[in-house]
């Protein structure tokens, strides 16, 4: 659908996937007013389809839009369009457990001009893509590099939004870490560079026995929908779950002394991803026994159980199609 200042969101439509035209001076190309979301449609064992908390993604898009000087999304029309699209492309929702149809709502500025100011015209669209299981073998511990050269977000910046520029700023660090054999980087805060923020596409959680801690939202961490779901699930399963400021040096010390028993990331794509190894500068540590911890495994089983319809959805997260 289109947005025009004074008119609002209009012309909601579903069209076949195709190229679209952009003026070379379209403001999105120069000033980066581009935000997006990622959510998934799952197929239950009985063949039916279900979405997991898509309203939370659309609400987060509106929060991103506000920070980026973009208009609030018409969340109701967007959700209706999202549901219609998935029904049309129903055949593309894979049948295998662990696979899903990834849904990517996107909003970009369309005004043409070279002056730096908020655009008056926007395009909102949704594209879909079937995705395989993040790890073919199921849960698999990953190794993560603690980034010390670059920061991802700064105080008062756009870290809490899902804007394209955050990812543009992260690509180099991710590539360097990958060449060194790591899956992703762990970002530290942009002020003191010592507090844990998040990983490239996941929020971070740490387990001390049955207590789970995760960095407190501070304006530069993306408020992950999986993070929120896992905190709720963890508490309902009898774990203690706290949001705190986490010093990376303490995390390393606790891992070495054995107090820290597990680390894992949470995200729509990665679901729950155990972290077996953490590296910082020249130091490399193993978390727990470097394998899949029981907290991560139990949360993974419960979350995917709800997403694939095997377990009861006690929290009203599922929309059946
Ligand atoms: N942090 C970043 C930077 C991400 O890109 C993602 C993936 N959207 C997450 C955290 C996890 O968020 P969610 O659980 O909503 O997918």
C-alpha cells in the first residue's frame, strides 16, 4: 500500500511478485528511510497454517517508523494483507518440521529529491520466502566473536529500530568474524564497550543454573519478539528470568568459574541458538560443556511446540489461518 502526506495509507493491493521502478533520486536510496520486519508462518502436523505474533511485528514496525520520521503503519490493513498473501501462497509453506514461510514486511520512502528531510510518500509491501531449518541438524551450538573494533548502536540512536542502516553498519564486522570461523558477532554497548547488547540477528540470554538473565532494553537493543516470548515462557516453566545490565568481563569470569552454565541467542530465524564458544580479543572460552544446555533445549522444545501447534498456546500468540 502507498502513503501520502495528507491522504494517509491507501491503495492496498496484492500484485504478483515483480520488479518495481524507483527514481534514481528516491530518498530511500540516499537517506536510508527503510525499515522491515521478519515473522513466520508455520504448518501444523494436521496441515493447517498458523502465524506467530504477527501483530507484535507490525507494532514494532510502527515504533521503528516513529524514530525514522516515517508514518505509523496502518497495522490492521497490513495484518489483513499479510493473512491474505499467506493464504494465496499457501502451497509455499513447507511441510517439514523446522521449516516455515518467512514473511518480510518492509516500508521505504519514495519521495524524489536531494534535500535531507522526511519523505512525504512511502511504500509498504510484504514479500514471502520459504525457509529451511536454521540448522539442518536441529539445535547446534554456535561460536560467537565479541566485537571490539566497531559498535552497532549508540545512545539516542536507532539501535532499537529494525532499520536497514543498522544492518549496513554491521555487515563488515559480521564478515570479518565469519572469516575467522565465527557465526556472528556479539555487540557491546556504544558508550563504554563493555555491556552486552545483542548478536547480529538474535538477542542474548545467559543461564546460571535455573536463572536466566538477558540485557535490559536500553534504546539500542532491538526488542526481540522471541526474547519477549522466551522470557514469558521461561517464567511459566518455573525458571527465574531477569533483565539486567550485563558486563562482558563478568560473563567471561563466570563462564570460566563454571557459574555460568549456558548462553543462547533468541530470534525469529534462529529460534533458540545455543552458544558453545565465546571469543574476545585473544581469549576463547567454552560455555558449560560447549553443547546444548537443558535450559535452551527445554525452551526450544516449548517455543517450537507452540509455533508448530504441538503444544497449547496459553498466551494467545497464535493466529490460525
Ligand atoms: N536483534 C537483531 C539485530 C535482529 O535482527 C533480530 C531479528 N529480528 C533479533 C534481535 C531478534 O528479534 P526477533 O525475536 O523479533 O526476531
